[in-house]
């Protein structure tokens, strides 16, 4: 496993666990495996993206099953959102994989870091409200745009869909738990298509994918319990905090 030291192995496992918690608790946890693989291993950008996205296959499936069992994914409005953003990901993810070799990681890190900050600022007004915020169902064109954008970005850098899908859906007025559930379903499509694409390129390090992915599964289960137990406003504030915390890293180390 690239002759990694025991300390690095433990660190990667912890990054995977934290990423799993973040995925189902607040959404933006899928970036953590990518950051861990970039900073702790010597993988090339395509290998980082491929290995990271492979870890999201099982976590996405588990997260989707958990949300379905709780009833949140089966709600009519949520199911519609999930089918739309997931269906569009069949097109966006392969496009992102194709773009991976064309974009400078440094340039993309700058753009993604700025994007996270903008999304955080969009969600912040709703998170600061003390009265229950009004929710609405986003229109089809908006959902298609969100699904396409997120899946392209996910295909490029190997992030999980919930990282961007959740804050974007919340920003346009969709409720928090429904956003989490729909994003889990979308992540199955993104991770499945992305894994196949990067596998064909030979860009997946399977030992590292297992090392990060197994703890990530445990984190997914804990994260959904947190999401259901904590008030929506608290989750939204945590979401904003997580986005703003990750943005500087992506800007300076992208």
C-alpha cells in the first residue's frame, strides 16, 4: 500500500470515518477522502479522483438504504428530486471524468474553493433564521442544472455528490433531510458511473479505496443518526461552517 507508515494508515482510516459522518449528517463529507488522498499519498490526480469516487459506491448505497428505511427518500417531493438529479448524473459524471485530464488541479482547486464559499453564503441566511423556514419544491430546469453541475464536478475530482447537492438544494428552498436523502440516491449513480470510468483508465488504487471506504461506511450510519437527532437549523449552521472551513484549503492547496 505504497509503503505507508502506520500513522498515515490510521490517518486515512480516520479521514474516511469523518467523511462518512459528514456525508449523511450535513452533506459535504465526500471531499474528505479526496483531501486525505491528496495530502497523505503520492497518487496522481486521476488516481486520487478514481480511488475517492470508488469509496462512495458502498457508502452511497448504504446511505440511500438508510434514508429509504427512515421514509425520507420515499416522500413524493424527495423522490422526484432524487430521480432528477440522479438521472442527470448519468450524463454529467462521464463528462467530468473526461475533463479530469484537461483541467489543472490548482486552477480547479481555486474555483471549487470559491464555489464552496459562495454556496455557504447562500445557505447562511436560512440557517440564521429562528422561525421555521418556508420550503418549496425546486422546478425541473433548476434540478437538472444542479444535477448536471454536481455530477460533472464529482466526476472531475472524485467528490461525493452530497457535498454540493445538499447545500445547493437547501439554498433553493428544499428541506434539509429531504436534500440529504436525495443526494444519497444521486451519489450511487455518480459513484457507480465514476468507478467504471476510472477503472477503465486503471486509475483506482483498490487497497487504499478499502482502507478509506470501510471506515467511511461506519461513519455513514452514525451521520444519519446525527442528522435525525439534531435540529435543522443546527445542521444548516454546521453545513455552512464545514463549507467555509474547507474553502481555504481548496484555494491554497488545490
